[in-house]
């Protein structure tokens, strides 16, 4: 049943239960306080009644107590105050005389501890045993009785006797109770109404958040949660609202990132498929030609066809190798093995590998090395791959008669590496996401556009990044930094 109720309804039920419990407890405490005050007043006003009786009435003789005198005294007192009951007690508390009707006495002894407290002047009210009740206790007045200076008993007066109890039971004393209950009931109703209104106002932001969460759609249009009402600037509801807003923003960012990565993956697959299809079609065509015209082809022509097929095979192999290398880098299968090495020597080694290709394209390779350049810290093989990809990319776009320059420079505790060419450069519209997706300049693109993406990932593993600098003229300029060894 409780599970089907809303939070406001459950809070209201709990509050109503607590309010009922508190109201009942308050009513009981108030009635008890009123009762104790009434007893204190009655006992305070009548505490000298027993002493007055002991002084003015003959209840003892030379032999001790006179039990028969109590009945005469009781009849006289009943004419003045019908609520009192008089008892004559022996020194040990046993009842020696009384005026109770036959069979109405329920005790034959009274506990003397409250009697002594009363005689000693303890704080009121003090409740003593009621002889006409097996376990009742009532306010009383008491005074010792003495014969020749010797204490022979006590005069014990119950101030609110049976007649008082019977009269109170008929309802004459219920006015105070009814007034108290009515006042407490009205306060409880008002508090309940105020509590319900308060819970409704407090849970309104929660209901708004619940509605926003219920209608939140991952990947859909971002939903804006209305601001909280005034008065919730720093409470738990405001904290929950802020956390939800952050969660929505974070999910939206992650969804956009996933969507972007998915789109990039689709583009990569499409471009790789396109770049594989061209050399594979060429390879298949030349091999099929060799097969069909094997008897008619001259040896020079056969060698030319085989050379073209072999070149296309190398392109397919290079593309597959780049794709495999990128996959290993993306999925964390490559861990840099750092060591100190000379960047100058590495650039010279890479130049030797591209020297023949540069001469064939009539492109000049230049290097700028400052004196006393420190060694760098990194994975030699991976950094060689970075330089190789950048030079290969530069050779691909640099026209005949152009040049490629690799410049090294020291900057604080790092070495800057800049690779610049005199090609057409990269248009501004292609610079966004340059290292994340393939690009085409002048209709030329090889290896699926994977080269720069591999460079970017390798440098990420080294805690570095590559950036495209704004060139003063034509051409593209890439720069990355490596920490100096021992820095």
C-alpha cells in the first residue's frame, strides 16, 4: 500500500502519525501536570488538618490510642468536608481505628515512608496509601500522636476520599479534560494542515526533477530543467538539482562524443574501403590481363604489367599495415619504451630513407639543427614512425621543385620538432579534426588518411601533442615537442 503512494503522501502520513503521537503525549502530560498541581494545592491547603485534629480532639488516653473516637470524629468531619477520610495508625503503620463501612477496607497497614516524608516537610505533592484501595495512592495529611511525650501513633487523613472519586467519576470534573483535548485537537489539525502545505511546497522541486528524469531521452534533444524556486539555494534539493544538471550535461557530451566517434569510424571504413578498392581493382585487372594474354605478351610488356601489379600490391600492404598499426595504438596494445636518443641523428636517418623518393620527385630535403641540442626522452622506434609519416605526407603534397624542411629547436626543457613543406597547405575548413579523420587536398589522399592519425596517437602516448601552425605562405607546418632527457 505504501509503495503506491507518492513521496508527499508518505511524508504526510508519517507526519500525521508523529503529530498524533505528540498530541497524545502532550495531552497526557498536560492532564498529569494539571492533576499533580491540583493534588499539590489540595495537600498544601490541608496539610495541617491532621495536626489540628490531633491538637483539638481527644484520640488518646493514659493507655494509648482510642480507636472508637475515630468514628465520632469522622461523622463530624463529614459534615464539614465530605471528601476526607480519617484513620488512626499505630507506630508501625497498622490501622488501629477507622470509620469505613464494613468490608470497604482493603489494607490493614499503611506504608510509613510517605508519612515520614510529610512530617519532615518534603516537597508536595506526596502520595500515600489509600486504605480503601488495594493499590491506590492519594494525597493525605498526617500528624503524630503523643502521650506523656511518647509517640503512640499517627492521625492519618486521606484528603480526597471515595466520595470525591465518585463525584469526579460522574463527569463534574471533565470540563478541564474536554477543554484540553479540544485545544490540543485544534492545534493538531492546524499543524497537520500546515505540514501538508509545507510538504507540497518542499517536494515541488523533486516532482519537477522526477518529471525531467522520466522524460529524459539519451540522444534526443537536450532537456532544460526549470530553475528551482527561491528558497532552495543551498539545501539538499538544490544539490540534487545541480547533480542532475551535471549528469545531463555529461551524458549529452558523452553521447555527442560517441556519435562523433561513430561517424569518424564510418568515414574511416568508407575511406579505407575506397582506397583499397582502387589498387585491388588495378591489381586484379593486370593479373587477369597477364592470365588471358600470357601467350601473346612480349617479355618487356609482361614485366611492365607485373611491375604495376607489384606496386598496387605494395599499396594494399601499406594500407593494411597502417590500419593494423592504428588499431594497436587505439586499443592500447602499444606501450612506449622510453630511452634517451639524439633527435639530430634520428632526423638524418629518416632523411636517408626518403632521399631517393625526394630526388625522384625533385623535392629538396633540408634540416636545421642548433648547436649542442640535448638528447630527448621517448620511444625511438615510435618517434621514427612519426617523422616518417610526416615526411611521407609532405612528399605526397609537395610539387616538383619544392622543398621539405625539418627544424629542431630547444625550448626550456623540451625540443621542438617542426616539419614544413611548400605544398598547397591545408584549407581552414579541413583543420578541425585534422588528426581524427581523413582529409583530401587537391584530390590526393593515400593510406586512407591514417598517417596523421597514427602520428597523433603516438604522440599522445608520449604525453605530447602535434599542432598545425599558421604558415606565412603556402605549405603546411606541423610541430610537436619531446622532453629533454633527464628533465
